[in-house]
C-alpha cells in the first residue's frame, strides 16, 4: 500500500549538476513510429516509465518485437504497416494519455479491430476529437457515450485524405491524424489554431515522410502529409525531458541558496514556453544549446534562486507549456503580485482535474487562489511555507508539485501518493535528495 512520502525542506538550498530521464513524449513516439518503420530502429535515451512501457506492450500486442539491450537502449524491429497484426486481446494503455490518442491513428488503416482501455483517469479523456476525424477518413469507430469516451474500438480500413480543422491546438490529436494521413489516399491537411509540440513532425520528417508545415499570418499552423508505405527511421536519440527538468529548475528558483545545472535536456522551441514565462517573472536562467542540427535540439539549463514577480499566461501560450502549468502555478505562488492563467480548460481532462488539484494544493500551502473554468488567479506569497499535506489524486505532476513545495517549506510537505511519479520520472525523490545534499552531483 502506498503510504505517501514527506518531502523535507532543503534548508541549505539545492546544488549540483544532474541529468533527467528521457523525454516521455518522444519515447512514446519512438516506439510507435519505429513499429511501422521498414526495419530495426535503435532508440537511445528511452524513458523506461510506467507510461512508456504501456506503449511497448501495445506494439508487442500488434506483432512488433521490442528488444531492451541496456538501460535506456531499445531496438524496435519495425514491420511496416503491413506487418501489424490484430491484437488477441484488449490493449490496456493504463495511464498513458499519449498512447490512447496516438494509437488509433496508427491502426486506422489496418484491416482489423483494435480495442483500447485504460485506468480511471483515461476513461475520462475526451476521445471524440480523434474518433470523429478518423471516422470521416473511413475508419469505423466506437466508444462510450456516443463515441466520446474510452474504452474505444477502431476497425481499420481504406482511408481517404481529409482536411481537419482542430478546435484547439493539440499535439496528440494532430499526431493521431498525421499518422492516419500517412496511410490515406491523397493529401491530409491538419490545421491548428496555434502552435503545439512538433515532436511528431520532426520524427516523421527524419523518417522520410513527405510533410510540410506552414505558419500562417493569423497564427494558425497548416500541416500536410502524403501517403507512404513505411517510415525509414534508423536511430532515434531521446533527450532529457524538459517537463521533468522543470521541477528541478523551479525548485532552484524558489529555494534560497540554490544553483543547479540540468544537462542533456531537450530544448525544442515548442516545449520551452515555461522558460519564457519564468524569464518574464525575473528568473535567473542560463540556457546553452549543444546541438541544434539533430531533429531535437539538446542543451543545458542553469537555474539560481531569485525573487520572482507575477505574470499572466495567455491562452495563446498555454499549448507551449501545457504540462508545466501546475509548476508555473507553484512559481506564481512564490512571486510578488497576482498571476493569472486563462485558456487552460484542457487541464481539467489530464490525469486529474489539474486546475482543481493545483488549487487545492496551493490553498493547503496557505496561498490565495481563485479558480475559474479555464484558469486561475494566484496571489503570490513569497517566503517559506510552513508545510502541508497534499493530495496527488494519482497525478504524477501534482505529486511532484507537492514534493517541490516541500523543499521550499520549513516543516516539509506530505504527498499521499508518490508511486504515480514513476509514470514520468523514475528516481525523482532520489534526484531531489542528491541535489539537497551538499556538493551533490548526479
């Protein structure tokens, strides 16, 4: 039974140089895209977490061999789309929202039935945004409550290219439709109202896909893809996960006496929205890019303690830091002034209702928060929090928020569920402990 954990204050600050586990989004995609490549794909830096291992099990259920050859080193023996086989049982995505959204696009052209289920949080994930477009392309789909919720079923078949105009910018929805478009007759166009993560486009281009991405004057993004027989991926390097590094960075910014460096972390411009917002708040950050020639730019981030000032996050910015918004809220709670977030209703259908979970957590710390349907107002309370008990709600990012708050407290913060952290950051508590120890490097 999970008894929770008390995260103690880092009274002397955080110090040291660390690396974080591989990027979760890219790790998911490396397995899925490798499965339909035309031969073995070597993945280096793969994140071995609960979520990504669900993706490994999913492609194995589709007849694809995945071989672990060392820590973080995986070989996916691609079989092209023609080599995929009908699963003998329902595929359980467990807690992996990326898998639930992307896999339907991967199998939409395959002439067999695929049924997907997940845990309690997955069963609340809206699925009509991927199922309806796939149905328009020619796939047959099913789901609870009028094809809107998991479990879902996809009966694949011949697809036709379509135009898809997304209501909100979503990397997961976009990726699903681009995958289906690779096996559709004619051109598939996906139009996003704004910029979202582009890991899918980068990997597809490196695998030989005929894909074009155009930013329009009105702020929308148009992506077209043409059909192909198989991807030609050979090797994928997964950088450190910026979303995981963000917890260490914000911890350093709000714990007096801190100065840390996170190395070998991904610096994809569609993922660095939090850094831009923190910079507006007066954060002391230094970013260095090692390699911007690879599909995913990589570098290091230095962060030091400094007093922060309030700032607002606009709806246009939300897609660029969607997973880091709970952490931004924690930084805002330590900033002078009132910070505002709007346009973030999507947070209500993540692993938990993150707007409600963050509100509850910050109030437990004594911070004044006003919750709206799509955002928050946070009245900063600079200084050391006394302590609190925080309910993670089974959400890894809420649990890590509580842990980070504990470092900036005087008595520690108890988080009721820490096992969920393994979804994205195995070894998180150990990393925090090392940084809290004098002279600690990891």
